[in-house]
C-alpha cells in the first residue's frame, strides 16, 4: 500500500482486530506445521457481493457471460447490516465485490457508508461506467477507502477486445469526475487504482496505462495476471511475455499453471466470500458457489465459520488441494500481481 492508503488502514485498526489477526495467523501456521486443521479467531477480511448484475460481457467472467448456475440478484440491506454488526469488532478489511458491477446496486454506497461508520477499511472494484457527477460525489462522501478501476486498454479497440460492450471514454471521464470531487471535498480517500488485466491483446499498452494514470492523477497502477478457465490447450488471451502469465507452456505445447499445489491455503483461515443471497463460500475462485459452507439466512456467521462443515473443508486441503475442482486453477502460491 502507498503510505497514505496504509495510514487509512492503520487508522481503523483496533486492539481487538490486531489480537484477532494474530490468533488467525498463529492457528494457520500451527496447522501448516502439524498438517492438521486447527482454527482460531474470526475472519480478518471478507468479500461481500452487492450484485451479480453487470453491464459488460467480459470473457472469462461468469457475470459477463451470463453463465451462472446459481441464483442472481441484489444484496439486501438487512442481511448486510446484520453480518457487519456481528463481525465489526474483529473485521479489518471489507471488499464489496465478487461478481457483477457494484454500482448497479441501488444502495451500494449506503452499504459502504454503514461499514465505514463501523471503522472497517472498505474497498471495491468497478468498470467505472457509472461514475457520473452524482455517484462520484456520493462515493467520496460514503467513506470508501479504496477504489479499483478496471482499465484493460488505452485505446477503444484494445479496451473493448476484453471489456465487451464497454466504452473507454466513460472510464476516463468517470475517473476525472471522481478525482475532481476528491479535490473539491478535500478528501484523501478513496485511494484510486487503475487495474490493468494483462492479456495478449493489450500487453503492448502497459507503458501507456502508466502514462494515462499520471495524466489523470490516479495514485497507483496495478498489473494483474489473468485467470484463464480452459488454459490447457492455450488461449488467445495468454500473454506472450511470461512474467505476465499465470501459466507456462510445456514442451508438448500444452499449458499448465505455474504454482505448485501445496496442501494448505491461507485464505481458508483469514477470509471468505458472501454471495448476494447470504451463502458463505470459501473464496473468490468459487464463482458459482459450488462449495456452500453455510447460509446466513438461517445461521449466524460465527456458527458457520466455526462449524463442522467449514472445519472439514479446511481439513480436506491438507489431504490433497488439487482434488478440489476450484483449487485446480487457483493462484495461491503464484503471482497475481505482475511486477
């Protein structure tokens, strides 16, 4: 984190949150050492899904492809507030994102403001098509700490090759509007990041996205490597520059993921994802919620997090993580963010 963003995070740290983080960290490393799942504490971070709806049709994205087999919809205020009330004493980091475009939720920024009132560090990711004057001002006033803007090209042709149905001029204009409101309201937040998903059609524009960020006043650029679903026989999206790819090509021409399948996973100890309808799933790789570990419509979060089903799932990672379908394309242990 750049220093001002780090300072924002530290300002919201409390003794109870630090103590919880230590307990989680300690139990994870004890589990790794003994190869037996032992868990203490509550999650350090969670991701809440505001909606499954999206205005774009990006490849490699279930929301964009409209390919969900699970129900789709919008997060309810009551469910969200109930969970935040339960977790706020120990929760350090809240991401408003899983699938879908968060700004399509009509009360999205009200939810952000509620979490901010509990002094939880908040972040979201957007395609920036809805950052008009009204939403830009409301974003600043909500207390959002971090805003990741997906910008996967510096020309319209390159941008729309991945962001199907998207308009680069809207992204640029929305970014300008947001930064103007930050200055007008004399706010240091949100910390604005350009996220550039590196794929073969856009890898030649990496220097240009850095220049665009400087021209607009964006604080940070992060280059993200792309998850490809059917990568084994190659894909037109896999970059030619190896450092920007999660996969390497074998002598027979097929591809495999770079990281080894170690039989442990930090995410299962410190975080989880909550879908719009209250299902708790292990992580962001379970995009279609095949591994539901509990339902917040019928259980408290604590009962789910400390329950037998969650513990059994954590234990299964120590036996063979590669046998779990969603883990086979997982980047745990490899570089998600490129240098």
